[in-house]
């Protein structure tokens, strides 16, 4: 994928890989067959390159360090590779920079690991210092009796082990951080990673967490990367704990599985970004060009040919999914749980892309999965419902999932406060608020959320809705509320549809069709009026 991005930028990539038919061999400029952890081979390979970079940590970093001293440009720097290669050393490094981490300690005999168990409690996470990835090199001891077997499964203490306090996390997150040669950095949106058997299975972008948690996660990630040397793309894996802390798990100094969705979902893919960074070009825009995306790893379900058949069946289904893109890695050998490719699905909302993923995976929810609303209709009293039902009917007409409820600014202020604060986190994209009299509901909700609010003034006997209209229109600067005419909830519904359609091509097409139907209707009436004349037209089409 790095070679594919390079080809679009006029950059020639030579690769060093021991496998003759490795995935990149068909798309690179030159393939040198050899081991990337052999010093002599790496030195010879470096003579062909203007810049050396890595897409795996398990390389000969000592040789890279020597090459740097000889003037060879290596990005990221050998010092960073050395730190990342040893996970215990990695933890020590980040700890010195005040980056939040799970508690950890080195163990080198049974006595020390038993002491760690007493100190941290169980379950206890036991890890290999080196050559650990995709769940390999990690094991969990649930009690003191399991310590010996866990140590043996990881190759013994001589293999190099350390332990971490078990982290009860709510979600696993990842942030891709890019840093150029001049030290400038950009961060991609925070994503959630979902693992299966310790292997990344699904990535959801952006992560469905509060904005303050996104800011915290991005800050931790950027601080971690700034403590390392060299340019490139860095993937920072994080834990979001149940008490809303963000802890660093580990860092990968390269393009990463948690950034694959950036190819379709972001203005600059992580692969283009890595090339920009290591070559000293300006960094690209990391923001998402699609509102939501999921990345699904195609993992081997069986060995050999039967595994290939199952994978290609999934690819066939993906070709029927709107917004789906297939990436097949062309690895020559199929093994269970091996990453063979990935499928990215982009769409107008996280609900939409998850529904498409369910279809891809042939998940049968039997209608039990509750549709997450994109819009909300709220009102101060049930007496407003005869007016607000017009907005409901519009949303139903356009098949937009919505919720409808009563939220009074005056009689249930705490409910209003909690409702508005949670609106964005719950996935709402627009709120239609109806209110009569003092009409504080639309403005108060707008002051508590960044979700757009449309106000509907409700007609009242005393001032025929003018008090409601003026109350909603006269909002102070900084608290915008879109306002429709008195009692015109239908227009409020249509305006909500237009807002949603700005990021949803399918909905935009339906709105265009709706407008065309309006035009056709008027033109048809004009034709009939001209043909029949006003008197006959009144008799046939206009009620007295």
C-alpha cells in the first residue's frame, strides 16, 4: 500500500523482503530478496536508496544506527526503532516523559513475578519484551498457580519478560500521528479498535467517544510521538479506562492496521502521509472526507484453499455493499487468523456503515437492533404535538431514523440539560425543537450542544405565536438557532433533511427528487389552469 501511494506521487520504492513473491513485489520499483535483520544485507540495500524507512519494527536497528553515522537518511531514526523493539524499554522511555501508562515491572525469576502478582493483583498481564505483535508474546495469568505455565508459554524468563497491571478498559483507541522532518505534526481523528483473539478485527472512525476524550487521547498520542526521534507516521494505541483516563498501550513507528481506513476515508491516506513525512514534503490534511468509516480485517478462517474460498466469498459480498472498498494483500499462503486483506466501508453515519458491515458479515439481527436516531424532535409540552407531527411525517417520508419526546426548559430543566449535553455523543445530527410562549427550549438546547437546532414557534392564543417567534429569533451572538415560520414544522423537517443530505449522497438524491416533484406539480397545475380556464379549474380542483 505504501508502494501504491508512491506510484501516484512519482516516487520509486525499492523493497527489502526475504520472500520472492511478497505482496509488495508486484507493485514496487525494485525488489531485493534478503533479510531485513541481516546487517550486511541492509548495508548493501541502503546503497540503492535516498531514504530508508521501515514498515516493521523487527529490523537490524544497530546497522541502521551505523548507516545514519555514515550519512544515510533513516526515517524514523534508529534510536526510535531500538526503543520500540523492546516493549519494556518503550514503557520506561514513555514513563520518563510523564505519559500515562499502566503500571509495569520487569520480572526475571519466579520470585519476582510472584511479587508482581501480589503488588498488581490478578489477572496479571505477562508480556515478552521483544518480537511481540498481533497478540503473540502476551499471556494472562488469572492466579498465582498459572504463573509457571504462562512463563513457559512465552519462552521462559531468559526470553525477556515484564508484567503489567491489568487495565479494565472501556474501549481501545488509536491515533495516527504524522511528523515531518521539520518536526511539524498532524493527527488523524481518534478511532476505536475492536480486537478478536488479540488481533485487530474492526476499526471504527471516528471513535464514538465524547469530544473531551478525543482531545485527551490526541494529546497523549502527540506527546508520545514528540518524545521519539525521526519523521514518519506513528500509530499510538491507547486504553480508555472505565474512569475516563487515557493510558498509552504501545506505539508503532510506521503505517498501521488502525489507519488502513484512511485510504478511502481521509483526504490524505496514512501511506501518502508517511511518504510526505520522510521525504520532507508538506504534511497533508488528515481530516475525514466521509462522515464515518469502518475497516474490517479479512482474517484467515481456514488453512489453504478452503480459506481462500471463504475469503473470496466475502469479497464477492463486499462488491454489493455501497461505499465498500476491497484491499487484497496477495499473500501466497493462507493461515487461520492471518491478515489477508481488509475491507473499508464509508458512509453518512456510523449507524449506516455498521449496518452495511452487518450485511457484509451476514449478521441476522432479527430486527432486534434498535436503529440509532440521526434526528430528534423535542417539544415543551404534548400540546405541541399537533404541530410537531408535521416534522415527524417529513422525516418518515425520507426514511430518517429519529426520536420524538417532551423536554421542557422550565418544568424539566435537568432533563433538558442532560438531553442536550448527550445529543452529539448519542449520534444525533440535528434537533428540531418546538416551543410556545416564552420559547426558551430551542435556544437553551442550542447553548448546550454543537448539534444544529431548528426552532419551531408554536401558535398561542394570547399573541398568536409572535412571542414564540421573537423569542427564538432573538438569540444572543454565538448561540445560533435556525427558525421557521409560526407552526411550520413541515419546513423544519425539510430543513433537517437538507442538513443531513449535505453529507449523505443518497439522501441528497432523494431531496433533489422531492424538489423536482414540487416543480413538476406546479407546472402541471399551470398547464391545467391554462387548458381549462379559471372557472372550470375552480370547479374541478378547488374546494369552495
